[in-house]
C-alpha cells in the first residue's frame, strides 16, 4: 500500500545515489522503502508495473527489484502477492494479480518448489515423470501470467539445496535433491525458451557458496529463500534478465587500446615493446583477455575501438605475434586526439546503434568518469590496472546477458564486416543508385517457420529505430499470428556481394475491422541494412499478397518513440496518404493496393 502523504521523489538524485558506488544492503532497504512508499511516480519518468509472487517470503526481493528498475531509468509500480499464493494468484483470472495488469511478473521460486520427496532409490523413470508434471505446471502458470503475451515473465532458476547427505553417492541417484533441481532447471530452460527470462539464482548461489546463500536458519526464521546479504548481487542478476525481457540488451563493446588490450603505449613502445603474450603474467593475462573478447565477438557481440591514438600506429598493435584480435575484428575504429565522449558518439553513428546499446571499457578512471558524466546512456566498466581481473570485471556486470543464441547472433561479426565493407565503398561512390546496384543485393521473403521464430522474436524485442509501433511481440504472440490464416507474417533475408546479413526484417499485418483493409501492426528492420531500399522490396511483396487476398487498401501505423524517428516519414515515402491519428500519438497512413507498381527497390529476388 502506498503512503498518500509521501512527498514526491527526486528521481535523478535517487538514481544517482543508487549508482554512485557499489550497492549495499542498507542502501537497498532505505531506497527501496522510499520507492515503495512514494504516492505517485515522478513526472516524466517511464512507469512499469511489476508483480512479484512466489512460494516463500518476497518482501526483501521487492525492495531489490524497486532499486533495480530505478537504476534502469524506470519507475516501478509493484504488486506483491500474498505469501505462498503463487499458484492461486496465477491461475485465478479474478485474482488481485490479474486485476493489477502487470507489464512484467517475477516468479521467485526456491529449490523446495523443485524437489519431490521421492525415495533415494527411485527409478529414473519415476523421477522423470515427477519432473514432467512440474514442468507442465509451470507451463500452465506461464500461460496464465502472460495474459496472451501482453506481460513479460521473469523467473528464478532454482539454486540447489545446501545439504549434501552422503557425498559422492548423491551424484549417482536420480532422486537426490541436487540432481532433481539441476534436471528441472534444464527442463524449464528448454520449455521456457522464448517465453521466460531467467534470473540465474543458481549461479549466484554457486558464487556465494550454497550454504551461505540459503542457510536453513533464514528459512526457519522468516521463510526467506536466501540470505539478504546477497541482495546487492541479486540486483545485478535481476537487471540482466529484465533487460533481456524488455529489449534493453547491450549490443557492442567499445574498447580503449593502450593498457586495455595490451600493456604499454603503442605510440611510444612500438609493437615490439608492448606487453602481450607469453613471457610475463601481465602479457599472458592480456592475451587471455583478447581471447575472451574474440569469443564474445563469435557470440554476436560487436567490438569497436575508441582510443586517443594515431589510427595507423594504433592498428599496428594487432600485428603483434601474440595478438588474438586483428584490426578487421572491429566494426568501428575511432582513433583521434579528441575527448572520448565525442569519439563514442561517432562509434554509435558508425554502427547505427543507440548510445544505450554500448558498453565502454577503459583502464583509465578519468576517462571512465568523463564518459559516464557526459553520456549517461552508455554503460561504463572501469577495468583498473590488473589485466588478470579484466574478464572478471566485465563478466560481473552482466551487461551482455542473452537468453539464447540465434543463427544471426553467431553470424553478426561477419554481417558487420560486410556492412563496413559496403560503407567503405559508399564513401567513394558519387551516385547512390549506381552504388546500390553495385552491391548486387539479393532478397528473400517468406512466411517464418518454426526455426525462424526465435530470431523474429529477438528482432521484436531488440529493434528500436526502424520499428513503426514498438509493440514487442513475444514468441508466443508470433506463433499466434502464424496460426491465424488471416494474418500475414513476413521475414526478410538479405545478402550482397560482401556477405550475408541474415534475417534482418519482419512485418506483421492483419485484416482491419472494415474487412477490405490490411493493417500493418508491426514492421521492423535491423540497423545493419538501413538505406538499402529493403522497405520497397518488402512492400512490393506485401502489395502482391494483399491483392491476391482481395484487400483494397493497406494501412500503416506509426507510433512515435524517443528512438524511432528514422521511420517517421516511412509511409509517405512509400506512397501512403495521411489517414488520421489515434491514441498515444499514433499516426495512420493508407494507400490503395492496386495503385500500380510505383515502389522502387535496388534489391533483386533471390
């Protein structure tokens, strides 16, 4: 219950206080209390409604979640379900939880939710049957909580129980509690793919020590699932899952060079004088750090450089015999003597990414402070002066959390390399039409199949700029569109002479109430292929489909956000006429289906 007499919260000051230094338990409890007691949201701050429910006490988690969302720049309005009411609240459509109409639901599970009291000698089949029943129960809960896909789901992975019984013998028994929990986590991860964002409570428990994390004393005293001392760490784990659930994942690392990718100053020491590779502890640590970054790149994380350096001299550092990275591994290479905040802006422009998609890493605390102050949207990781701790320091931030890998993630490095090669050619071109024709682009467009759904949902969650409505459809909602014979769902794949860009655009359309109008409810495209005339290629195909189905008109909808101004004129550029406005600033545009083939594109059908 909120205190109606509470004074307004100074949101920037509160957020700055929470982010000023490492969180502590007293800060979480004090700041969380302020947030929960506030009479109303601060003006001008985005609000998100979050419900928290579980089988144990969740009071302390509620404060941590409140602080986490403020750190993400969002004001939380939180509903906390009564103790132990997880199943009842989820499955009763008339419950206070469903009346709350949450944007997101946190299901705070505990190992006791996953362990069946089976005899230690129970057969593998018996244990598997019990596990299947639990997975089915959670799937029912998820369906009820998601409200048809309108609510994002977050859930704890279960930490194993602290007791070890008779030691190694437990590892051979399917019914052993630790093995039950591990197997159930794996089954839930598989069943919840595309539906649930997971808070890695099991990993947090492993880092803390299972007994310290969930000592029985806390459970007996207040039915608390884990020790409150670990709430500061929990905030980071929750934020990672929340960003994945709500399309806020970071996409690129922007790295300094000297004393960040190698020891020493390349301009003074030369290639032979920098510290990198065998021969010293620091050199080996820098080489391992580069290997780690190379492996992140292979997982779809974009690498970029922002360094105070001469670009030609800086690039020689990657010719060192022990370098695990090469100059071509970086999708943007910003080297100048200007301040790094301006350099990072140029990196974002070169990558066609928002500043809030970037993570900046530097060994110099002064540079980190400068960027953090000038560009609050950019996540900053001060690496310090010990390269042996660089991996740990980046890992601990959990900025790069992904729910799963798609084929496009694993090919992203090559796609950005192809984009950079095309951009380099564009810089030397004098005629846009000739340049586009010279790319030899080939497009493929089709109705997505099961194997495409994860990528389509990923684009829905992550795309901010070319996104006409920003509705964020989930995998479940996409499957529902695909199951509807009246809906049109399109996926677009592009390649050019420089490489394969993958599945980079999706469109969803449904018949409008008047019957003869086909309404575009979602249209989005990866920033990698802006200005390639892909929208014309897609619209041509949509017009043909609409005509074949007897539609007379296409209606487009544009809902402005802080980031999608790039498509504000999309529909008029494509021959649509203005057709009024709607709630929330929505703008509508319409064009006849049989207006003729007046849509140009430089992309040929693959």
